[in-house]
C-alpha cells in the first residue's frame, strides 16, 4: 500500500541524512550536470566544425 504524504505514521522510521551528505549530493549532481552539458556542447561544436571543414573540402574540389 503506498504511503500518503499526510500520513502521520510513516512506514519507514529512518534517520535523516547528515547535512554534509546532502551537500555532497548536491555538488555531485551539479558537477555531473555541467559535465554532461559541456560534453554535449563540445560534441555539437566539433560536429559543426567537421561539417564546415567537409563543405570547404567539397567546394575546393568543385572549384579546381
């Protein structure tokens, strides 16, 4: 049976996470998010540069 948000008796009686662990989780989350975004941006930029280089090479062949 799922637990309701307004249930006065929670099903799990666990200790709260220590503040340092919460802070560490936030830092890891932000670092991983920035790494994924940076990787995506870097790969996109590399793909654009490659396509420009390819178009330049094709144009050079057509001109010659």
